[in-house]
């Protein structure tokens, strides 16, 4: 049973401008909870006992926020300004000793996002949804057996577009090792490599399945339009589902 989660939270969130001038994106309030605070609550409710947060920009804010929670470890990626999200995950490799859930810090999602993955019969699976048309989406190409083939923000680069990547995955330690080895080979030439690129590379050597929940309620928050959509549309939908479940 998976009891570890990893949250990538090193980024600057520059497209949110003044909102992240003195606060990392994951600590922004949407409703009465911070995004990462809500994720932590949902993770614990789902049975997660240990959470590793990969920090970078304003890392001390995360340290302070989680200072009284012994189940959460904050680990700083000191090179967050130079490298993309794969380097943050690479920086956490020695703190991940088992299979784990991998999440991004800027997500708002319903409980089903976690339970669907945790109950998936496959060891390696990424969560996908139907098409949100929210802007800045990551699209997924899979095969007929629902195995991951590619992820891209440019659908023209995919042979077919099957779903949208949510940013939550269930991965084995072996997949993490393959992702880290790939990054070691690319580190000196491709600084802005995101973890999705390494995930696709790992899928060439191991089966990673796409768990698609067509009507999943969720969003990612990258800019002001996303923030307002999260607050005014997505959060009310999630709260309504919570009341009725």
C-alpha cells in the first residue's frame, strides 16, 4: 500500500505576478485553504502517512507553514532558478524510499483524483481527465491498451490526443530511478526539462498506464485567469460534490 506522497513546489509562479511576489504559488489561498494545505488534507484522508515537499522559491515559507507537522519533510532544490521540475524531483530522490504519489503544488481537485489512482490495479499510472479547455493544458497520447506514449502541450506533436494530464501520478521507485538517470544524461544540455519529459522517457522502458476520469473536477493554477476560474468555478463544484458524497 502506498503511504508516501511527493509534492513539487519549487517554482516561482511568475505568471501570477504580484500574487507570488512574497508567497510561493502552492501557499496561495483558494477559498479558505491554501492549495497545498488542501492537498495535504486530502492525501492524509486517503491514507498517506509521509509527505515530501520539494521547495525552491521562498522555501522558508513552506518550512514555516509545515514546521509543526512531523509527517511532512520540506527539501529545497537549491538550483530551482536554473532547472525545471525534473531537477526538483531528482533533488528528492534520496528521500523517496518506496512507491509514491507524485503531485504538483498548484492543483485543486476532488478526492476522487487520489482514490482513483490508489485503487488502480497498475503499479504505474498517471491521472487523466476529459478536456477542460482551461488553457495551458498538457495533452496525453496513449495506445489502445491505455499505456502512456507521450505528453505535450502542443497537440500537433501527438499522433492522437486521448486525454488531459492532471498532474497527479502513482509511480514505483524503479520508474523514479529511470527518470533520474534520464535527467543525469540531459542535465548539462537541457536545463529546463520538466518531469513530464522524463516520465515519457521512462514509459519507453516500463509500462505506465493512463487512468482517465472523464468528469473529474480539477484545475491547475498558472495565471490570473486560472486563479479566478479556480475560485469562482472549480472550488464551488468541488464543495458541492463533497456535500453530496
